[in-house]
């Protein structure tokens, strides 16, 4: 069965330090992988996606993510965190073997950047 | 472009009441979705519509109905609200190759059922 795990409910990082938000997945076929961010009382916003090609994907607001097929991971990273990066981050996956349009979502990771 | 719009933003219902959540997108997207978001559970798909004229059940369809009124609009109806349906509801849409395209989300409707 398809699944997505975000093993950390919360990640705390000091401003200016690098940040990583972890995501692992399980699918039958190949994955399409997505990261979204949700600011308080707002809808989700797309950050980046991996469909095929280069394993390092660059997205909005200086974020990037690395697809690692052997570890079935798609961790979100940023070299230098900003206080404004504090938000809820969601990883999602779609299985290419799945004929429907459903995304499977992780439970979310709350990112707190401290000044 | 307004993107994805949802109405209302907030709603309080009593158990057994009915209501319809409205969603519209102006991006000419084929696919539209309804999700609910509960603390610690991420997003769960209620229903989706791959194209105008089609709808399919998602992970948690019980207690809900949907209508894809036209390409722009996709409504979610609660016929007899229950406290378990207290949640934040998000509508989303995605482009012509739905499985490859990212989803665009509305601002959400915060629903409380007493």
C-alpha cells in the first residue's frame, strides 16, 4: 500500500542554520513526490516536485529536495533558515502504478525557526 | 487571477443540519479535489473530479456528496452534519495532466458541528 511518513512532528532550527525536513515513502511503482507549505490559517502552497530526472530538485523560497530511490526518501532542505520559514510542511506522493489522481499525504512537520 | 476560491470561510452547524461548501477555480483546470484536514492527520481526500462530468470517492467519502457543476465549480454537501465532520475543508485543483501537476489550494473553510 502507498504511504508517506514524516517522522518528525516538529523541527526546531536556529535562524541562519541549515534545515532538513524528512520524508520517506512507500509505493508500488515509481513515485511522483511533492512538498507543500502551509502558513497559519492559510491553504497549502506548492514548493517543489520530483517527477523524473535530476535527483536534486529546486523550488520556491530557496528550498530544495533530494530524491533518494534506494532510501525511498525525499527530504526537504534549505541552506540557511529564515524566521519566515516557520510553517507546517507536508510531503505527498503519487504512485505511477495508481490509475487514479490521488495524492497520499504525510501528517505534516511543524518547522520552527528561532531568531 | 483569483486562483481557487472557497465560501464560506467559517461555518457553525448543529448536528443534523445540512450545508454546501462552494469552490471555484479560474485556472481552467480539469481536476478538482475536496480534502479535510484534521490535527496530526495531514490531508484526507473526500472526493475528487478528474474532469467535468466525473466524480470519484476518495479516502473518506461517507457523509458527503459532491457536484461538479461545470469546469470551474465543485461543491461539497453535508446532508446531515455530525460532530465528527468538524474540520477544516480545502478545495484544490490541478492542471491538464492531473497526476503530474501540482495542486492549487483554496483558503479553506473552518467548519464546526455542535
